[in-house]
C-alpha cells in the first residue's frame, strides 16, 4: 500500500475518532443535564416556633413598627390576620419594608413567604435604614422554582453564596426560611433543609456587589424585606435573640 494511502486512512480514522469522542462527550453531558438529574430533597414548610424568647414581629402590638424607610410610597399592608403583603408594583427604585422596633445582632429567625410568578424580593439582615443594600446582606427571595441553584437564586446569600439545593416551592405556595446568625456564622434552612452554612469573617476581600469585605459589614442592624417587583406575602415572622 502506498504511503499516501496509508496517511489518508490514518487521517480518516483520526477524524472519525475525534467525532466519536465529541459526540460521546456531548451525549453524556446531555444525560447528566437532562436525564440523570441530581435528586433534590423533598422540602416541607416548617412550623412557626413558639415559646420562651420568641418574638412575633407581626403581632398586633408590633405591626406599627413596620415602615418604608426609602420614601413615602405606599408599598405594603399588614392584614388583620398578620400577613405582610408587598404590592410589588415597580422594579425601580428599590424599596424596603423595615422592622424599626429595634435592631438585632445575633438571632434565630423564622419567616414564611409566598410569591407570584416572576416575583423578586429578599430578606435583609443587619441592614442599616439609610443604606440597606450595601450595609447589610440579603438572603434572596425569588420565584425560580425548578431552576438549578446559583449565587442569585432563591436561598442564596445574594451574589455571594450558592445554596446547596433550590428548595423553593411553585409560585403561590408558602415557603419557610429558618436562619441563624451568630457572630460571623450564617445558617439558612429552606423548607426544612440546610442549604447554606458559611462564615462571613472568612470573606476578607470584596465580593459581588460590595466594595467592602463581608467580614467588615455591621454586626448589628435591622430586618428588612425588599420590594423588587411582583407581589410577595410574608407571615409568621418570628425572631429569637441569642
């Protein structure tokens, strides 16, 4: 067999082999992404805690402390049965509903929320009334049921930490967060499952939207709920100081 023919056959074999490898890799990527999806735990709404030390921030005597610190726009109401309803009429400017009765440092927080399709909100912790976005941090509240988790998905420390699972329920159903904030330690349970456990003091360089490290954020501040478009309801907001 002539050398030219041998080289031609060799090149053809290499091309066929390369095509086979490419097709095979993409096939297995397809299987991993769409067929062999990683199992997601089945969540369950956790009950509102009661007992010694727990404060109901939506009780009849505490409802007066919820304010819009951003401007004079009417953006929310609290119903007679203790549900805080954010109207979500516009995306911008960003507005907030703050519990102004007192500030908190270390605590356990239970909060339940229900979203309309496409709604966007957030639970802001240790926030400052005059600058909630950059002087506090956010546990994202977002209608993204069924989507893979990322650093901006429901349950994330917004723009920083990706939750282990996206545990959110479909729009219209109630979800629960159980959050522990002690020193720099942050633990977030969503619908009964631990999805984040991290330490802010390890974040010593600026990350995400922040110009200062998370480790330098205030150690005390207010609880706020974000109005970022789309109707959102909150209920059973209970806090226990540690």
